[in-house]
C-alpha cells in the first residue's frame, strides 16, 4: 500500500524572504501529532510519507496515486483541509481520512468531505482502519465516523493511548531537514498529553482528556537529543532553542522532576522553553531544576488580566497570583512569555491598553494575543455559537469572530491591534536592542516583525468588521450556503 499524510496550512507554504524573519506567515513548524501517526504507520507500511504545508508545497503527483490519504486539521486550517480532501476525492482513487482536533470534535462537518473521520488521538486505531480499508471492510471498534447514505455512523471515542514512547521520524516529512536552516522554525518535543483543568475555551483538554499520560523520562531525553541533531546537523542556527510543547508539563509533578533530572544528567547543553500554568511560579524546587536543565523561558497561559474573566471561563487564577508567580520565575533567572485572550464578556474598550500596560509593567518578554476563540466541542463554543459572526474557520486564528458583550467586533479587533502596537513599538525594540541579553535581542526583533505582519493581516479584516457597527443582527445572518461571511460587495 501507499500511504500519504497531509498537514494543510492556513496559508499554504510559499517561498519568500519573509520566511527568514516572520513566523506563521508562510512557514511554521510541522505537526508533531501527525508526524507521530506517520511514524506508527511507517513501521508496517514502507511507502509512507508526509507533507506539511507549513514548510513545503505538496507534490500532488505523488499523493494522487496513494491508496489512503490522511489529512490532519486544526480549526484554523479546516477550510484548506476540506479543499484538499475534496480535490483528492475528485481526482484520486484513494480513500481520504480526516483527523486531528477539529475533525474529531466536529466530525459531523468533516465527514462530509472524506470517507472516514478518525476520532480521538489515533495511535492505536490507525492501523485497524488501514487494514479494514485494505480488505474493503468497515472498521470495527471505537474511533471512527463515516457516512452511510444520508446517515452518519459514529463508533464512539476510543480509549486514549497510554504507551507514548515513540520518537517521531522527522525524516518522513517532506523537506523538513532542508528547512531546519530557517530560524523561524525550531525543534519541538511533546512529552505528555492531557490536562486536569477545565477552562471553558480549551479544546485540547476535550481532545486529549483530563488524565495526564506521559512518556518515560528516558524516551523524552532521547527524543530531545534526536531533535537537536536533526536541526543542527548540516546547518548553522543562531539560536539554540527547543520547545517542549506539552499543554501542561507540570501536571504530574514527580514525572516532571524526573524528566528535568534526566536532562541534567544527560549533559545536554541547550536552551529550552515550555508552556506553563502560573502555579509553577510558586514551586521553587521545580524552578531551580528548570534553570539548571537549561530552560530560559516559560510560556505562561495567562489569558486574562481581570479576575472576573477568570471566573467566567472557569480558569482558576487571580491577577495577583499571576503577578507574584511571574516575579518568582524571574528571580530564578528565567523570563516569561505571555499568552493572552481579548474579548471576554467582562472586558470593555481599553482592554488592549490595559493588557499592554500589564505586559510592560511585569517585564513579560513576549506575547501571543488572540481575540476570543471558539472551537466546536468546547463549552465556550456551545454557549456562544449564536453570537459568532461566521464559521469561516480560516479566520479563527486570532481575529475577532464573535459579537462581544461590551464592544463591537470592530472595536475588539482594534483593541488587539492596539495592544500589539504598544508592546512591539519601535521604542521598545530600540530598548531591547540596547539592554536585553543576546537571546532576547534576537527574539524581540523577530517578534517585532511577526507582530507587524499579524497587525497587517488583522487590519485587512476591519472593513468587514466595521459593517457590524450599523446593523449587527441583520449582518450576522448574511452568510453564504457554507456558513462563510458575506463579502462587502454581497452586502
């Protein structure tokens, strides 16, 4: 059999000089999850290969004669994923299978574009599906959805896999090794899955579950070594930085300490950053180990800076606790990157400036700012779907996509733009170049151009969002048959 894996890009890869300076315009880091599934299949089926539109164009001549094509999608890439799936079904004899977070949580939509949807994580169900397709049979057991005439068959969610000790084969991804010379992609390792918390807007906990499952510390360190070698062999990289992408690495404290000690004992000399909840900022033992292991930055999912919003969306935090945690992390010699959401029901005009003031006051080194986002299957989506402006998923990448309680959509988009402009001003760039250490000089410079690019994209949406200023109820219904927003000319 011939198997191909496809990761669609919200913007399909395009060769440009911007790729050397601006992340997430035409270049990103390929999906670890889809790469893991391709590695599982490769063990049994030799003709297995993966394309990621994050880093390369798809070689369609190679894909069209495959027997099975797997397409993994997040919400922001769903539109492109459906476009590719429809193309492959029309021009190929292959069975098209969709999976990933968006397809799994919104299978009733995804199944309209493919032969099967894989539900859940897929590690233990993908080979069953392949063998069933090979035999011309429907798959048995949980983990699949498909159309039977006009009816949707759903066999139920499978049990989450517990044996995660598999190192993804990066060489299976087309042009990945070639592209590791770009500074806008970096090594990534995913060491655990699941999170015990229950934030309303979080899709990951709905997809991976509350039970935290881990790889062995030895396997994590082996993957780190392999990933570093993959990126550096044959390339000069100005910065040494590997991102451990776990949603909540610190949920299993004993395991996290064991991993950090393994990194220390291995003698690896590298810089790491990792996602974290604020609570780790009060764990002095953990912070000491993180610093000793080579971690220079924690990417903190702060989201909001007002206690009312934390309560509204069931995130157990307070502004005071977060500020204290940030200070303690900085005392241990590490910086903090903030991940923020604008547009909660508790926020009003001026929230962009308030966020910028908070970031600057607390010396947060970098930020990701998104307007409130809604993934099908999350509580926040179900509670607010009547307030969504559209379901054009490719716009669900930081833009305003709903009607906020205390602002108009246009005003919320401006708040996001304003926060980015204040945080990444020319004055702050000059200050970073003069006073920050080398690593943060480079990072801030790169992010300055990235945010410039992001603001440029967000400004392009303002004309459409401005139309809601006049008649939001009427215009909210002006969508085409696919649920995409009507264009200005159509209005």
